């Protein structure tokens, strides 16, 4: 064990990993009976080290006027917290990546953890910022996992399987197979239209209303078609309403989209009511099959091609 020297500093004992530093600081907050500053989600490593140095005495209870004793206590505390982080958290971080392999599962976990934080009386207000994609959600998931691990170990003396509970809930939702199957992630227009439809349905139909925390704690403002795709699926997944209700909304959305596309396909076209001989109809049917198009498209092609000749 390295000998602590009089000219050492608390910051010199601290690691540089931002996740470990967050874990240590959050543990200090829970060990302290005093009110301490909130750690911003976006913070420089060196600034966080300053925060820890300023607050670590509340956890060690060491005499600040005996510098060597104070530094020894700080180093011992930091070493034990780093070891606890390795034991408790390394596996959890691996499980986060394993549990959130795609955008849809990531959204589910992110929403549930943020809702847990907003309803937790012991949870200080986090400045997590906005979300513009899956990477941001993963970062916030890891941040909140750090928070709940630190809180649970401190308050409960163990590490309750809150994460496993969310995972079980997600698997139950996924296995029901209730999703917007017709939604194409690569169709920007469709993603935007479906997002507006789903979000309006959630707001208009009280039976589909989401928890108050959705709007009061963090707003959903997709900044891209990819986010519109994720949120459209996510709203269905996180809604606690009956499965039949979810299916009904998806079915109505699908019909409305199909009607929209049908109306657009008929734009600038006029109906033709006429009769043709059975022989002409048979030839037309053969042409339709041969070209793999509808009668409407085949007739229009024949007319236009004749005009060109």
C-alpha cells in the first residue's frame, strides 16, 4: 500500500473514469446528511474531482485539521469505492449493453429508468439534457444505473434487481408482438406521419394517456425521422393499456396511412366508365399479368404509348 504524504491531494487519489467518479460522488451524496450540489450530467472530469474533494469529508468523517489523517481516510474511502464499483457495476454495465441491443429496447429501458428517477423521493433533480438518438439514451441509462446502484447499496444494504424487473417487463412486452409492423424506418415521410398520428392518439384518447411524468419530466420532441420511428414504437410499448386497445390504435393508423397513400395515388387522375369486348378484356388481362401492373396502370401506358407513336 502506498504511503500517504503530507503534500498529496484527494484529487491525486481519484481515477479518471467519469463513470467511476459519478459513482463515488453519488455514494457520497447518500452517505451525507447534508444537502450537496447536484452533479450535472454533462461535466468535466476535473470539475467532478473538485466536487468530490470538496464533499468527501462528509463520507469519511475524518478530522480536516489533521491533514495526514484526513488524506489517509480519503484514500481508504476512494479505494474501497473503486473496488465496490468494480464488483457491483462492471457486470451491470455489461448487462445494459446486452439488454439494449436495439433502439426499441433502449427506449423502453430509458423511459422506465427516467420515470423511476422522477418518482424517487431520494432522487435529486438531474440535468440530463435532451435526447437526439440512441447514443444519448444509452448514456443516460448508464448515468441512471450508476445512481440507482449507489442509492440501493447505501439505503438497502444490497442491490435489488430493479434492472432485472425492467428487463422482464420488456421481454413480456416484446414477446406479445404488438408493434407497428408496417412502419418503414427508411421512409422519412411515413415516420413523420405515423409519429404525429400516434402522439395525437395518445393525447386525444384518455384510455391511452401515458404517465404524467412523460410530459412533466421530459418532453418528447423527435429531431429526426429516426427518432420519430423510435418514439412511435416506444409509445406503444410503454403504454400500460390493454393489448386490444394498442392493437386497435395500430390498426386504425395502418388504415389511415393506406387511405392516405391511395388518395395520393389518385391525385391528378379522373375516372373512366366504359365497356370493352370480352376479347379486348382478355388481352388486357394478359398484358396486366405479363407486365405485373394493375389494369389502371396498363391502360394508361397503352394510351400514352399510342400517343407517342
